[in-house]
C-alpha cells in the first residue's frame, strides 16, 4: 500500500509499471461494477434529434464512481511519480511537467518509465534494490 499511497522514498521502474498496472486494473474493475449495477435505461441517454447514445454522467452512481476514480488515480499517479522522481534525484514537484501541453505527459512517461534511477544514495534515500 505504501507503494501506491506514500510520497516518501524511492522506487524503481518495475514497481512504477506495476503500480500503473494496478491502477488501470482498479479503474477497469470499478467501471465493470458500475456498468453491472446501473440499469441500462439509467446509464444510457439517447439524443432524440440525432439518435446518438451517451453515458449519463449525472447518474449518482456513475458520478460518484467517476469522482472516486479521479481522486484515487490522481493520488496514486502523484505518489508513484514522486517516488520515481526521487529515484532520479529530483523533487516530486517535477510531476507538474505532465501539465505542459503536448510534450509534458510524454516527458513524464519517458523520465519515469524508461530512464534509470541514480545508482547510489541521493537526498531521498538509498538506491532501489533490483530483484
């Protein structure tokens, strides 16, 4: 749980990708639960003019699930991102780079998901032991 919710320490690329996988599985599970728990006539809205169907995001169950997912996935992303930036010898504030349009999210993903951490101790703790 500290991998997903704590902002302290360092973590390696393997645990970063594991946390991403856990986060996406959590999202998929909640979406499936919502889809199964809300009756179709309350979940889908049909536009009378165009006949297009959309998801009713104002349904209380859908809205609650969306807000929970938003808060939990944002927290997990920031926590795991902060620990990866710590492993690279940088402050967790570098997570804000993802907000730069077009290149920010790409830079964040390359920096955290592909590049190695500092080989020795840094200001955020000892190096991550690879297994």
